[in-house]
C-alpha cells in the first residue's frame, strides 16, 4: 500500500527521530511503534495535544504529540512552501530522511508543469549523502538512526545499491534522481553535480564482468563529456577533470584487453586520461579535493603506458629486450631475448593474464637487467625486473605495496652506474591513505636502500633519474 493515499490533502510529517506512536493520547499509553523523522502519517483526528494518525508503512494507528510532527497541506498552493523546506534540508547533514519526505510531499502537491530539476537535484544530493553515512559503518546509536533513515527513504522509492568492498558493505544511491536531472532542462552546475554523483569510482560494483564494466565505463565517460565546462566554477571544473582522468585511465586498460579496438583506441584513451589530469587548475584545487587529486593521479599513473605508441628499440649485442606472444586464452607470454636468442630460444619466458606494456621495457647498459611494466588491474601496475646472475636469468615482481591489489603503481625511474642499484617511484593508497615515495633499490635483492617523498630530497635519485621517465611520469606533478 502506498504511503500517501490519493485522497489525502493534509498529512503529518514526523520531524523527530524515535517519536513514539502510542495507543492512547497520553505519555503513559502503550507504544505502538517507533517513528522517525521523515515518516508521513494520515491524520484522522485530534485530541488535546495529540493527533490521531494512521501509519500506512507499518499499518498501525495511534496517537502522536502534535509537537513531534508538522501538519502539511498537499494542495497545489502549498507547493512553494514545501520546496522552500526542501532547499533548506538539502544541505542539512543528518536530516536526509526528513528532506526526502518533504521532497516527496512537494512532488505530490506541485502541478506537473511546475516540477523542474531542482527537486530531483535535492533528492539526489540527500540520497547520496545518506548512502555515504550508511557506508561509514557507524556503530551503536548512530548506526541505528542511519538504518532507520534508510528505511524511511525506501518508503518513498529512494533505493540503495549495496555490495561488499574491502570487507564491509558499500551503499550507493541508485542514481534515479540524478538521471532525471540530466534528462531535464537544468543549469550546467546542476548537471555537473549529477554527473559526478553518477560516476563515482567507489560505486562501481566489484563483481561486474569485464563486458559489464567496459559498458559502464563507456557510459560514465559519455555522461561526463556531456557536461559543458564553459560557465562552471573552477572548483567544479577541477572535479570533472579528476573524474574524467580516472574513468579514461580505466578505459585505456580495458581497451587494451580488446584487440578488436586497435592500438589507436588504447592510445587515445591513455592520452585523454593524461590530458584530463593535466587540465586540473592546481591553484583552484580545494583542500577537500586533495584526496581525489591523488586518487586520479594514481589511476592515470597505473595506465599511463597506454598513451605511449610503438615498441622499444630492438635488441643489440650489448642489451636485452622483450618479445610478446599469445599464451593460453587471455594470457600474454613475455620472452626475454638478445642478439643471440630469439623468442623460440628465449633467455627467459614468463606468462601473465595482466596487460604487458612492451614500450616500457628498459635495459641497463650492461645488458644484465631489464625493467618492464605489467598491469594486472586497471588501478594496479607492477614492475617486473629481469636480472642476470651466475645462476642465469631470473624475474622478480615488484608490487606498488604489500597491501591487497587495489590502487597503486610502481615504475622504473633510472639505472644507477655501477650495476648494483636502480631507481623506482611508487604511489599507492594504503589503509585509506595516499603514499608516494622515490626509492633507490638494490639490484641484487630489490630491497629499498633509500627513499624520500620528493625527488630533490634523494641525491642519488635526483642525479641519475632517467630523462624519459622524468618526461613521462605523473608522479612528479
């Protein structure tokens, strides 16, 4: 049964959490139900300081103090007043369910021709904020209140999408209100807010199949590209550029897994990701957007080799290189070769289901070591280091962090003369924090001998950094 019967022209909206619906009009009467801010009640009478009401959601009748509700007309002439309350509650943290209740009342009262994108923008904003609060996993009383507000919101058709991420449940708005904003005439600032809400990285379900994920990211890129930037505030432009950078970085990796699209499509997506990151106006970057900037930079850094065309120079007598071939379905095999060994008689062969970026292959001058970028996930790039010792050739995998693969990259940054050290740059999100380091590694063990958070703070790194790495990396920004 719907909560607001068609015949109702006046309702009572509960304004306080944990309001008691009682069996009689007195405080000592038995409690019929616990009501929450945003609940809507049918008014059936009045007795003293109490209203006699019926709760259609719980199918319970009872009494509630008039001070705990607001009597609201649903006549068309009351619509402007309702919209004023919605505007106030839109940005009132903790009052999302109450705001959603008022928005629903406005949609009931307002004539169809008077309804524009503003109320849907407010609905989308409040539902997204409620989902964020629920995802925070607050214990105790705070968690109970959020759970109750989610139930109130669901009564009005505001639904959430739920999935597990990093061992806890993630809630996201289903996006219906924001999609309505994009479909209706609306200011570009409102469309930009809707596009950002609909394309959140943390609201991409991890269980999507590759085909579903690719279709979703194509849609996300299209939604963001439809927003016109000309008249937007610089802060909003920055947020759009950051989101686009992350989406296009993911598309670059996904396109590389679809050979039918060709190398040009991969390079286009990789270049677009880098360009969007470069378009950020750092002088207008808000402190609240610092994490989003680091997040976007890591996503772009993980896929940046997609923007580089071609293969490295072929092997010579003094160096080694790699040749790729297809392995099992979906697998790529890397063959380490030199002037005397081709792919058939490779020095070493290793296969992977990740994306191998052959343009990243860089050998040292002595031909005893080679670094190669391999990207198993769209947000995670590792470095393979091939090394020669008295026992022959070996390969080690250097991850961005010891944490589970989520968000990070590590890349070759230079060879240190003497054939005993190499340089590497890392960026990763570990335990919710973003970390960046520039390191001097032992070539024999790949252990970190020295590290710093800035290139200039490590003299060995500053002196021997590879010029090509310096020109291409996004870790120095």
